[in-house]
C-alpha cells in the first residue's frame, strides 16, 4: 500500500470530521461515514441499536434533540439510509474474519466532540485552512476526529494484511467518550465478550510526535451527576416564608461538596461545573440544576467521594425543605494494562522502527471509559492495554485552539497494524 496516499486520505477524513463535529450520542453523520468506508473494505458491520444496550445508556439527549441532530446530520451530508438503520443510536463495530482459527483482537476508536467553541483567529490552523467547526459550541478539541481517521486507516491496512493474519479483528467506533457515556452501554451489549486482546489509545496528551507510550496510567474512576433541586416559589418580600429556596439549597450543596475530606488511600477530585437557578429577582427560586463530577484514583476512593457527595446533596435539600433528584450522566472505572500484552506490543513496535521513542509508561490525567471494555475483557480471561500516541498539540485538550500534528495519525495507524500482525500473525 502507498502509505503517502493513505496518509493523505486520513488527513482529508480528519479534516472533514473536524468541520462537522458531533457530541455524545449524536454522531450520526460520523457513524454513517465510518460505516460506508468499512462496508467498501468488506468488513461485517453492526450499527447503532445493534451495538448499544439502551437500558444502560447514560447522558443521552432528549428524543426531540435527537430528532434535531439527525436532521442536522443529514443536512451536513450524512447518509440518510444508514442513519435510519441505526435506530436512533450511534456507534459502529466492524469485524474482519480471516477465516483461520485464532484469537479476537478489538481496537477501539472514539468519535464524539467536545462542547466548546472553536477559536476563529486567523493563526488557528483549522480556521486558516478552512476546516474549522461549522457547528456552534462544538469542536473536536480532544482529537477524536484523528482517532476516527486512524481507525479507518487501520481498517485499510488490515484488509490488505488479511492473508497474513489468523483469527479476527474487531474495530469499535464508540460514541460518547466525553463524559464517560458510551463504552458502558456497548460493553453491556456484549461487544467485547468474545475478545481475547483489547487495545485503545489516545493522541496528544503531552506526548510529542514520534513517541509512543505502551502503558498509559493514571485514569481516574468517575461519576458524572445531574442534580435537580425542586422547591416552592413565593414572593420574595410579601411571603418569603411560604417559599422553599432551591437556589440556596444548591449553593449550600456546592460549598459542602468542595469541603469533603480527602481520602487516605488515593487522590480524589470533585467539581461543580454548572449551577443554574432562579427566574426573577423578586421570586424565591423554586428550581436549581447542578452538574457535578466526582473522581478517584481507585474505585474504592471514587465510591467514597461519590457516597459523601450524595449525603451532602441530600442534606442540603433537607436543610431547605426542597426535593432533590440525582441522575447519573456518565461513569468510568479504573483499569490497568496487562504486563504480558504490553511487553508483546512493545517488542512489536520497537522492532517496527515506526517511532523514534517507545516509552514503557506515560502518566495520563482525567478519566477514560474504555476502562469498561478493559475490565470486561480481563474479567473473561483476556488481556487489555491503553496506550498513548504522540502528536504535538497547539493548545491543551478541550481548548478552543486545540489542534494536532497530523503526522502522528499515519504513525498511529501503522502502529496498530504492526501490533495486530504481532498478535494475530500466522
């Protein structure tokens, strides 16, 4: 295969996806594009509701919003027929069966964007070169456009290598990684239940172009929580005693949440990212919405901070005589890569000469819901690892000036293909 031509197609795909970003659970145009490319390559596909356990979905928009997002996706060039086949859910899996007995390798690529507006300054490359986001307050500010393009590049390489492989490869194009919303529902559908090896990777993250990290550590278990306080409105001067103030309950809860004692056994994080309340200056506020996230270095620490957060929220509601409703909008766990698999991957990449540097360990931050896939594979006797693909970045992740060095994408595709050949080669 002409790798220069493959790189050109990958960059073209990444820029197309960057221009039309789609947030969690609305990746209809992206999923349709992915499905079309994979069908052309001869992969066996499942889409949308076929790969999502609807009862396990977290943080999905309302049905009215889904209607609007489907209409937008079609307007922006999404294939209507394929979108209709998805059954109002996004996500794609694609199997390449070699026809020879062997293990099953799953490779995961996430597709969703971030809720952030893209910088329009003329020195911002996507704006300068005409592929900046056209969707307000939506941007591929975390590199998932590059991940999807890499996945399609890997698909081309593996299709060409099929005669040299045994077993089966499954490519997982996952919706809703941001907010840890998508992997759990795919995992509960059984997407990785028959997988022997599972691998995922993230581009950027402070790792420079030409470097690869075999074992990305430090992802925190997390719970994303939507909290609604419901009180009673009243005239703020004429009858304040008749009201029940949801705003004060929420404000008290916010302060209390940030006062939770740290845990002895590991790092923890808590953030109140949104607090919305009230309707007018002379009305006792009857409604308040909070969006909260908790995180922990281990699942035990994460369970501790989440449990304490529940107590604080319910206590604040009781103090002001209001009702409180808690709903999970996303969740991720922790996982560690398997040493034997990491060793094999490292040997393959060092022998390939693709990268200038191959690091044993890279420290990551934040959370990652691919951990659900990793845990399920490991619980069923398989092996898993999460890796770091180097690429210089123009600004930190989730920043409006974020951009990646596109040279890293072809290196990532070649790396995944080399790993596949080392694990499934005849």
